[in-house]
């Protein structure tokens, strides 16, 4: 088979891979498996080598990037024998941009690898295995992201604009002319933004842009250190309006909307629920997976009009609002005051009288709070990467029949799941969610039943 150069490392002609002073490594390594960060794993005399850009079953050349006592980190420089799972990366910036790290692995095999990773960590770290492993929630392979954050810089040498994402392993920007994982309206703005910025002699006061897309309109938010000139403001407003986006300016103190176009919202599939949000609010970036996730949550929780549900880390009401129509009452709790206000407004807009929202620091003692003293027979947990251990320890008194855990970190899920099992729950149903295709990030659902 023809040898393939790696996208992850391009050594200069005549250069040799860096070698450990303590060990003599072979020129070619055999990759045994895939790590949970999506790197190939090889071993030399018992020492583990993590190789970016390499896949299980491959023979690769490599260079050592960082050495540690128990393991080394390396980059693939040449594929000698390719895996049948290897594919050509679609993105021209792949290997330089730090956004994606699995485009060289077939999409279906990405999902399978992620499922294996989560189940392995639940077993190894949490010492439990889900009773039933259900079909993954799958995503469109491309154009799935409806929000992103772009870095902006102006080069001193010629005044040109760099608009894009951080480089792999660096804080510096790489200019992105096209991103195949972004939804098309976001991509169109990404392509046009540099030429508009370059109509201004000095745009160093703009540090980054955030793009968010709702069902009918979007938002282009610029972080600025000083006011824009009238000329640049007019050009940017024109760009936004061409794509039915609104232009927002964020100076670090307040968020200013520059026009009066439509509000941002998305509608939950198979539901009349509309979730309104503002730039900067957390929303799930993958609309397709989000809809499937909500519908699966409703099915798994087997909701009825007798249920009282507690939704912790509720955000703007992504789960709370569509579930409200199925239950007697639901309470959403979130740590950010602005999100709680937005969630209450969403409940009012959707004419939902049986849901209420509260602000609370969910890592602190909750027992004195009024909502905590109410009875709940079903609970949803959708925590950040740090997990929900502190709040789980306080949920035991509720003796809920079911707890649905939405995870973005397998290690935190393993730890928190072990605590729930200790409290008398069993992990009855599990699935992974392909929320971020072509990256090593993995999300999953686990239903714990008493």
C-alpha cells in the first residue's frame, strides 16, 4: 500500500524524530488501540506512546513531542500501513486547526470508538456496566454546528485579517477560509468577515466573534475593546442582515444590539415548544442531536401526569420546557441568573404554568432552599464537565424513582454513577450521543433506576 504522509506532523527534509535519551525507540511503531482523546496507543518495552493522527492496526513513523516518566506523546509523521477505517480528511485545515481531531477516522467508526471509550471508563473507573446499551444518537456528519467562537487578529506586517480557530497545541490563530462542520450561514459569514475587516485600516479593537444560529435568524456578536467606526459598523451590519443575522457588540460591560431583527429561538422537534435565547447563552450546538436527546429522555423517563420532575443545570430550559407538557410539575435549577430569567420568560412565552425556575449554586448546601424541600420522583442531571457529585450526595433524601444523567465527561459520569449505585440505583439504560462528529468529545445518556 502506498505510504501516506500524516496531516498531524510534517517534519523538515533530513530531520529525524526526537528520541528519548533513556530508551531506544524503533523507527516504526504498531498502533494497538485508540485512547479516549482519539490518539493511537503503541507500546515500547512497556512504556505507552500516545500518537496523534494514528489509528489502531496501523504501522506509523512518528516524532516524540513530549516525554514523561510513564508515557510519551508523539505525532504521526507517515503512515506505513493504513487502517481500513482511515479516510481522507475533508477539511483543508485539518491537522493545523485545533478544532477537529478525528477526521481521519470513518464517521461510523468514530461513534463506535466513542461508545467503547465510555463503557471502558465506566467499568474501569466506576466499576459498573450499563444493563442495556441502546443505539447511539447520531448526527449529520457535516454542517452540524449552529454556534462557534472565532478568534480575530490583524497582522502587523500588512494589516491583513486572520479569522479562525486556535492552532493545534497553540494559542495562536490559524486562518480558516471554510469549516465543513459549521452550518452554512455561519460558514458564509466566516468567509466574508476578513475582507470586510480589511476595509478598515485598524481593526485591532475587535478580538473575537461569536456566531449563533436559531431556526429563523442568527446573531453575529463582536467582542470589542473600543467603539467601531461608522464605516465598519455599517459594513458589518450589512453582512449580518444579508444572512438574516443581527449584529451585537460586546464591550465587556454590556451587550448592545444594533438592529431590530427577529429574536433568536429554536423549536423542539415533535413539540410546539420554542426556546428563546440570547448571544452568550449556552445552547446545544448540534440541533439534530439535541432534538433526539430530548425525545429519548422523554421516552426513557416514562413520564406521566403524576410525575414531579427536578431538572438540575437546566440552562434556558432545554429539557424543562418540552417535558412540562407531560408531567404534573417540573422545577428547573441553574447557577446563572440571566439563564434563569430567560427560562422563566420561555415558560411564559410557551404558556406553561406548571414549571418554575430558580437560581442556586449546585455545588453548595441546598437543603435550606424552598424548592429543595419539594418532593420529586424523577430527576434530570445535565452538569458541566466537572460533574455533579456534590448535588448527587444531597439527592438521596428524595428517593427518586429515576435519575437521568446527561454526560459530557465519561470520567465524571463514572465517578457520579458509582455514587448513585451506592445509593441504591442501577444503570438500566445507556447510549452515546454523536454531539461533536470528527472530535474526540463524547456525550452520553444513562438512566439510573431505583
